[in-house]
C-alpha cells in the first residue's frame, strides 16, 4: 500500500480513525490502539480526529516489536489492558477491515464476560472481530507468534463461539489499492455494501 494501513484513507478518512469510530459506535470502550510502523504519524492522525487525547477514552500503545507480526501487536494490546480494573473482555479488531462496522462489533461483543471466546463468522468462515474474555488472555498471549495472532489458540477451542455476521458486514481486508477501490462501495456508516 506504500504506507502503513492505519494511514490509508477510505471515504477521506484514515483507516485507523474509521476502526476506532466503529469500535466506539459498537459499544466498546475504552479503546486501545496498538501501533507499530510510523506510530507517531498514526498518533497524530488520531489526535487530529479528537481521538487518543486526554478525556477521549482512546489510548495508544506501541508494539516496539511490531515487525515480528500480528502476534506482537496482540501481546502488547492485551498486556496494556491487564491493569484496567473491571475489564472482563477485549474485542480485537483490525484496521484493514473497513467493511466491518459497529453492527458486527456489537453482535460479537454482546454479553461479553471473563469466560467469553467469540469470533465473527461470514457464511460460516471465521473472521474478525474476535472477543477474548480475560480468562483466555494468558493462553492467547502464550500462543501468539508471527502473523498468526490468536489463530492457534482459537483453532478447535471448545469454548469458541462463532457469531454469524455475513448479513451485516463485509469481511474483505485491504491489502492492495485494488481492494481499497472495491471497498469504496461499502457504506462508511454500516460496513455493508451500498
């Protein structure tokens, strides 16, 4: 993409800002944004949108080992939440999924608790977001490596609940300019194709 995906714009808005707004509109908070490459630039973009500033309920942490893959970001993000009292679960959402909006986030997060382990599914195929109850954090952190993230922990886990979201979201990720152009037809408000 020529730049970190968090800085890529869709409908004039950086993907990092879109993701945070989707999480907030989906009922998540506080929101923790895990950054890696060009963290200062992404932080500036978030602040310009009124996010990641004092009183905004959005925090920023940097995964210094971000180049190791998604697992490093997941470990850093969960590690930053362990000190927050009353945090029973974390909903993990990726910045390159602009077609996943508040409705899918809300559906996956519904009734979250310490033992929750949920994953969005699209026509039965597992995707994101993923809800990790606090009881699962140490297991996820212990198994997170490279670009697999929580995949190894979730695979075949007996507590995992798939939550169907194909009716309310488009799970296509944005890895190329062509994919970004295709997703430009997705409604910024709902995450559903127009």
